[in-house]
């Protein structure tokens, strides 16, 4: 399975309000990817989560049992 790179799209309107979208992310890595940028831009008034946010992050861990 190919791992996709996270992308962040930032749109700023004429009033200085911004929309930030994380592409190719799921779960908490969306919030982690955008946290520093959100902090630098100011207060987050509203947050909308795409369906991908609720997807479980896949890991490469294997559990072995005896």
C-alpha cells in the first residue's frame, strides 16, 4: 500500500478569514499536520471534519501470540 503525502490547502479571503484543508490525512494526523499553521494564523472559529478524519489510521504493527 502506497503511503500518500499529506497536503495542506490554505485559502485566505479578503477579510483575512482562512480555510485550511488537509488532504491525504485521517484521524488525528490531520490535526497534528495543521496545528502549527493554525496557531500562527490565529483563532479557529469553526472546524469541519471530512469523513477521512473518522477513518482508523492503519499501522504496520503485527501482534504475535504463542
